[in-house]
C-alpha cells in the first residue's frame, strides 16, 4: 500500500488484529478465505483511529454471518504443485443464539526456481526450494447471543498451525508455527442509531523448530531428529472501549480508549529474558457533513507507550461531491513502534554458508510519517475511474546495518553482525490509477496501475524492496 510493505499494514479480521509475524510480516495463511463477506481497504496513514502498525493503511476482513437457521458451505481447490485448499463453514441461528464454525486446510508440495545456489563463492547443486512444502490448518468458533434488540454478546476463539516440510538434504530442521486467539465483547445500540462496544482479545503466536538432523546449538545443547525446540512466543492482550453516536444531523462522533500489552518470550534469543511493553491510547473522530456535498473528518489519537512515552497523531480529510465526481484531500500523521524483536532480540541466520548475528537496539525511536493525498473519482452506472496522488514523508525508518564483529564472535563462527538503526528521513511519493467498467451480461472489466518513487533523503538512494511499477487487469 503506497509503496510500504506488509509490516506497515494493519491486518484485521472483524476489526481485530492478527498478532504474531513471520519475518516481520503477518502470515496470511491464518485468514480463512472461505468465510469472507467483503474486504475493506483503507490506504494511507490511519494511526489516529487504529494506532501503531497502520502507517501504510488498514485491511479489514469482514467475515460471513448468515441469518439462516442453518447455513452450510464447503469449497475445494486443487492446483499445480500439489496445492490444495479445503474450506468448511457451518452457521446456526435460533432464538437469539448464533454459532459460526469454520475450518480451512492449506497445503502445497513446494517448488524450485533454480537447482543451483552460490555457496562460498561457488555454484553448487542444491535441493533448497523457493516455495517450501507446507501444510496449515485454521479452526475458529464464535458464539453469539442477543438477549434484546439493542444488546448483543459474543465469545470466540481460533487455532492455527503451520509446518514447513523441508528437504533433509538441504536443511537441518523444519519450521513450525502455532497460534491461539480468544476474544469476547458486547455491543449496545443507542436510540439515536449510535453504538457502544467493549472488546477484549488476546493472541498467542509461537515459533518452534522440528529437527531433521542431529544438531548442537550455540549453548552446546544437542538435539536429535524428531525433537522440537521452542524458539519464540509473541503475545498481546487488548481491551478497546469505543462509542459512535450522532450529535445532530451533521455530526457523527467516535470516541474511544484502548489498552494493550505486548509480550516477547524467546529464552535463547531475548536480551534480558521475557519482555512486556504496554500502550494506553485515547482517540476521537468527528464526521462532519456540510450542505450534502462536503464532508470533513478530523481525528486525533493520544498514545502513552512504556518505551517511547507520549505521542499525538492527528488527521483531517475532506470530500466534495459534484454530480458524478468526488474530490478528496487528506493529511494524516502515522507512527509505528519498534517491534520487540528489533528492541530486545539477538538472532542467528545462516544463508549461503555464512552466519549472520543480528542484535536488537533498545534505543530505537518509533517510525513516523506525514501522509498527504489528493484524489479525483468519476462514477456512473457503467464506469468508475479514480486517480490518487500522494506523498509520504517518513522519519526514523528502521533499517539494518553492519557492525564489526568481536574476536569472541569470530571464534564462534559468525561471518557478519548487524543491528537496527533509524535512518533520518525518506520520502515515498506516487500515483495510483484504477478503473472498472460494466460491459453488460454480468461481465465487468477493470484494472489499475501504480507508480512509486521511494528515496532515502539522506543518501539519495532508492529504498529497498519497493516496486516502482505495479499493474493489474481483471
């Protein structure tokens, strides 16, 4: 989104964050694709309402909640390289009670892009795969109860597991991920069509190694084939109290407060043992409607974080409608707190025969941004066209850089050592174009193109891993 990767996008399912990550990115296999009603995408910094991790935008996945007495669906997908997906969903409703049960299985055989790799400067044969063989399961259950028309209650939980099956000729262990999430909450509808909601949810994401060969780690602990080693657990607790109500005909006000605790436990890799960081936030937004043609939305969020203390993130956006045209302009401040891994972990990564030691930096500052955008949109019965231009000025973006090894680290077999640091200023600017047309006979044709120019303003170099040109047709 706007040139920024998954790690800067807040991924929600029914408004609740997916916790844990693999390499800094949310594992999208955790999303049950057979139970989706619609997907809402909010581009640009959205920290005023959603807090950290929403620096590039928000993807909110809304799940199905049919009202039938019984609703059952199943879907099977088979494709090349042993790719298999199975979805099963069951919905029940009776006398104010509701139940949603979902299961998804994903698996693939994996594949290679190249049978060669560079090892110690030489080209050698390899069994390593670009896409690893894996299987994953997602099971979720939600119970709801509405004792009155105004009040509704729910409890829910999910289980996710994923395991990679790597060639024993190329790897010493398999990777395994396990996640448990639980939640509960209540919603109360006000007489003026407003709503008050209270939600609690927790997510516990674990990473383990399943050894394929005999191995001895850096602490001289030996492992045999079939033995599991616990590596890391990421966990968070979140409580959110929010209210939305109408103040007259032209104002819809949203206010709320949020309390969150993030925890990292990595017995072999954590610097100083288990770590907890809490965040307290208060936020408000007003949707102001003027003369049926102009809408203005100001918002603000105050955060107190245990690590970096106080921060305020404002936003303001406006939309003017004229017949079939909509014109928008917006400004939003974004921020992202350093991940606990970036602050407190030390990890080892072996690639191409070399071992890199990565060290956390407890003095990291939060990443922040100032996001500006303008948009023009034309909509009629058979055609919609939108053009958006934006500038995102980033400060304190977190990157890695190499530092000198100590004699002890060289003796332990390390080839390189890196740590995290904040780079001064960078800028991402670009333009998005999208269109969709109705051709008749239930056929549509659409597509889009995006150009992104991303630079480190201190060095003048392009930012890494950002595509300059992206396009699609459908």
